[in-house]
């Protein structure tokens, strides 16, 4: 939450204020822009559909400039918007990943296959207990290994 409060919240508040100054309505959806549990909205999938990036071999959204270093939040906006993305969720070869397996090779639990996370429940990207370290940590090995967006 500290990261959200420090970095995202001020920008989101400024964006909401700007939208409201245009006589439109805007609000964050759910808690801090993350959909409520049970809503079934996959933010990475929506980012691909809207054209914010394409799937990478690490099963994350890759942006040509920022690589996998993206976090998505949802804002409800009542405004006339024009679709900008492909409108589909294709898991096709990403030119940014061509010939690269850095993220797959870096996965400490070996569950990444190109464009597919084989065993989602074993992914340590969420906060996990590492007994050898004696603490909770979040795994970012596939992100750190990705050469895109460095």
C-alpha cells in the first residue's frame, strides 16, 4: 500500500480531477483501482485487449518501452471513448521476445513456458514465505531477467 500511496495515488487523483474538470465522471474501481474479489476481471488481459502491450513469454504484459514493469488499475469513466487496441487477447509470438528465454530460464520454480504459466498456484510472484531466508518476499525473477524496458 505504501507504493500505491506514494506513487500511484497522487497521479490517479490528478487524472480524476482533470477528467472531472472536463465535466465527465471518473472514479477508481474497487480498492485502489483493483477489482473487487469475484468480479472476474483480469487486468493483464484487459491491458492486452486495449492495446497497452502484448503478452510476453513470462505471461506478463510487455510494453515496448517499459517492458514488464507495469501495474494496472481500473478507473470507471463516463466519457465517449474510442477503442484503441486489437480487441482480442491473442497469445501470439511477441516480436519483443523473439529468440529470448531469459524470463523462463530465471524462474526459480520452473513453471514458465513460452506465453504460459504452467502452475499458477506455484508462482511466487505473490508474497511467499521463503524458509531459507526466514521471511516473506515477492519473487520478481522473471521481471528482473527481462531485457525489455531496462
